[in-house]
């Protein structure tokens, strides 16, 4: 993957979210809580969301405390993301509490990992409903409100490397996250005239999900005991803490990113990266079109000579 050094942007703006109002779904714990905290620390008012009311209330309190003197603060709204009614409730809470809505972060999600032949309809539907439909319903409700306000806004959708590359045992999750990447590109076009930016963050962090990966598990456990993650993870694997990922959300929500839209941006540890959009990797031509046999004859020496890889690359952990 190509690397680049930070350069001076064409337009400079302070990442100041004072007066802006955000909804962050699934923000009671983990990455969502880190996103909500980063927004509040930059001065935003935040609606914190979780399925459990006690968790949402505790998170809102923690976010407000973490905001300090920035002026940011948070309130809680407990509802299961997925339905139009839930999305409307979240937007309405933002408007009723703070008068408007400027930022939506769609982080809510669940996991039901199974290989294809063992995955039930319920396993598939639960993940698609929360991740994919929940992103759609919340983004739609937010877009309606932002267009009514008439002064733009930011939709920040949460993707995953699984949606970019696939991942063993995650048919439902990979499909949902791939759909979110596609919706990011589509909505960035549809909402451009309304000055609403749409981007996806692709985070890699120590969470309840990644701690189950054997190569990461001992380091995540050590992190919980106060031992920092080593450089080979933070730099080599782009793997860090939830807080490492939150800076990108605050940036994308700010005026400093007002010209950034339609992008899938990865962040984790010390790494910041732009994911490429799918594109044709190789082409070949046959006069008059292709027959099955002509494709078979040409495959290994033309378009199939260098097949694309699948799956998230295995972590490269140094031998002890």
C-alpha cells in the first residue's frame, strides 16, 4: 500500500465543533463511546445511543465529563437501531434537546458469526437489520432533517476491513459493511447539492471483537492491564485503541473536511489510510466477443494471471 506524508491542505480550518449537534448510534461502549467522546471534546452536543438505557445514561455522563471546558455535552437515547421509528426517535431527540442536527455517526452493530452452511436466517437478518438497514434508516432521517435546515451536515458511516476484503465466517457482517461502502459513494453524490458530506471510517482497534483473534489476544489483554501496544501492531498492522480511531470521526465532522466526501478512510493505531474504490484490475479483448472456450484459453495468461486476494491478511506477529 502506498504511503504518503501529511501535507498542508488547500483550505485550513480548526477542528472545532462548537454548536454542532451529533447523533452517534451504538455509543454506549467501545468505538462508539470513543467517537462520541471525541465529538464532545471538540465542542459538539451529542446524543448517545445504546440498546440498554442504563448503559446509554452512564455513557452520556462519561462523555459530558470528558468534554471538560469544551462546551460539549451529551444526553442518552436508548433504542434498538434498525427501524425507521428508531431513527426518527434519535433525530427528534437531537432536535428537541439541542435544536438541530449536524452530524450522524452510524456505529451500532451486532455480530452473529457462522460459516455459510451453518448461518441461520435469524443470524443473517439480525446483522443486516442493525448494520445495513440501521445505517440506511438513520442516514435517511438525518438527511431529511439536514436538508430542511439547509446548511449542510456530515454523515459518517462505520465500515470494516471485512466489508472491503471479506472475512471467513462473516457472510452477514461482510455483506453489510460492503453495502455501507457502496451507500457512502451513492449518498455522497445524492447529497452533494445539499452540502452534506458522506464518508465511511474503516477502524481497526482493540475491541470485544478483535480480542478474539488469537494473534491479537495477548496484546489486547496486556493493554487492559496498562501495557501499551507494541509498534509492530500500531504501525505494521495499523492496530490500536478505540480512542486512536476517534480523531478521524471528529475531523470528518468538522469544517476542515467540508470538501471530503464519498471516501472510505481507514484508521488504526498510528496508521491513517485511504481505501481504494473497486476498479478493473486487468482487461482483455476478443474481436466479436468471448466464447467460453476462448475465455478458458486466455484466462491464465490475461485477466486471470494475477488473481485478487481475499480476506483480511493475517497479522504478522514477531516470533518470541
